[in-house]
C-alpha cells in the first residue's frame, strides 16, 4: 500500500491483502495491531501542499489544543473539518491522527485535529463541551484560517464521535444560539450508554466496564439521562453516520439506533455508510493511503456540506422555459445525490446556480408553494429572507419536500436566504441584493 491517490471514485472495500489482515483481527478494538497494517503506508504518506501549525490553544484547560493542517492555497471559502480522536474516553492524542489532517488539507479542506479533556479526571459531558469550544474557536478565527465559517464539519471517531453527537444534537450545549455547523461525521461512536449497560452481556462488554464507568460514573441509574439518543432535540444539522463491518456489536447497533432516531425526526435524513471490510480502527487509519473506501465518501460529504457558489452575474431565470429549468433542477438533484462534484460544477458554470447548503433554514425547513406575486421580505431570528418577483415552483398543489439532500417534486427559482451575512440556502438562480 502506498500514499494517497488523487480524488476519484471510492473503493468498495480495502485491498484484498489489507482486508484479510483486518478480518483476522475480528470485531475487537485493537489499535496497535490495526496500526501495524497501515504503518508502512502512513510512514510515507503524502504531505505536500500543506502548512502545519501545532498546539494552537482553543481553551484554558491543559489539553485544549489543536493542530491546524491548512492547504497552502486556502481561500476564505475553504471548508473546515474539526476532528476529535477516539480512545475510550480516557486516552488518545491528536498527533496520532495526522493522516486525517493531511488527507483533508491536500483536498482543499482546512483541518483542525483537536485534543480534549479525558476521563477519569474529567467526566460527562466534558467532551461535548470541548467540541463546542473548538467549534466556536474555529468560527471566530475562520478568516485568519482562510476558511468559511459557514462550512465547518465536526467529525469524530469512537469516543470522539460520541462527543460530537452529543454536542451537535443536544441544544443545551449550544450556548443559547445556533450551533452553526454545516454537518457532522460520526465514525463508530457510542450514543446510548444506558443500552450498553443494559445489554452488556449480549454485547460482550466486561464488568466492570472501565471505559464507560471512567467517563459516565458508576451510578448506573443516571445513564439514561446521559444517553445521547434519548436527549436529541437539535436535528437541523446534516449527518453522515459511519460504522464498520467488523465493528464491535454495540457500535453497529448504536449506529442503527442513532440513524433511526434522526431519520424519524430530522428534517434532513442522515446518510449511512457501512465500511465493508473494515474494523473499528482501520476506517480512520486508511485515510491518506491508497485505501479510499472510507475517505472518499467522507470527503464528498464534507465538500457538499454548506457548499454555496460564489455570486456573480447569471442569466435571468426568465430567459429559460420552465421545462428547461425543471431539467436543470433534476440534473442538479442527481449530481448532489450521487456526490458528483464534477457534474455539479458544470451546472454552476453553465450559468444557473442550482445548489443547496444542507437546506437548513433556522430550525425548520421552509419552502415556497405557488407563485410569489410581489417581492417580500421575511425576518425571523437571525435570518434575512428575501423572495423576488415571480418566484415560482414547478408543481401545482404539491409541496416541496426535502429528502436525503434532494428537492423533490419542485423547482424553486430565485430564493435567497442569508444568516448573519452568509449565504445559507440557494435554490435556483441567485441575484445579489
């Protein structure tokens, strides 16, 4: 196995020799054995075109520091990934995940690899608090990073994924204001500590459970009040849930549990990726190597989250027939659904800026139905919504419906929405105002 290749179609699974070694480890968490599988490739991983700044502080506690992997050609429109390592709540370090930083930065993404407070010294919900602290730091420093504060994706593995999920999906950690993340990527996390305790025998979890008890404590009666899936009340963020074929049983079950919880109540149905041939640790070890089976799907999600085209002079939508507009919308939806960035780029440069940024409007999804006869402006919370003359929808009495990142049964034209000065949602052609 050699260094990372250029972006392209993802592999269906790891190379056969690598998959065989992962399969031999089985459904156990073996950081050392798994790291050895990728050791040679990561020892020579590509790092060109990346500027690295280590140990940048984002909080006062000793461990609240991050490493910044910045594309040498970063622009103010560059997306951001903030990554949180795993380690059973009690160990792990950002230095062990340099491959994540180099991979994303080589593909134009400003990447922050963060440390956070660890158990047993710091317990629940310190991890989620640190995730939000890192996010707020990135939002405040986006300009100096050469990044877009509206395109920040939170990503975590294992315990890091548990912290990201709690921070993003439970509003009490948001400091009384919108979270502002464009998306979350959760790789093989734990999202229901109460289920893990109740089903410990079925999952093969030993007693005492040093991993969970070190972070959540030994008062098991409190576990339901610390189970993320039971606390979800913020569902306006796009999510990609990843789990591995050879994950421990509790990770696979909880990935499905979280997916079902979000699919049943979130305005945006989460995406689900089963990493065929991978184990708990190998998914992350494979980044920035020739094994693109996980890294490429995740990269496509990151690039699409919060992606807004630059504004410019574009033809008026009235220059095209409604049939042509509908065809463009269908092509746009197909490109987004398939993660086809090249096809989407052709649509954008073709004069019509048909794109959405996770479709999130405040805490809900609002769509136009019918034809707006007069220009009108609506202000709600910190949103600035302007709808232009002759804004139309293709369908008659059907409502626009958002499903898995696609606008179904409708074609909105000239709808522009801003949040705090940044473009949040664009469907159809956008005109500067």
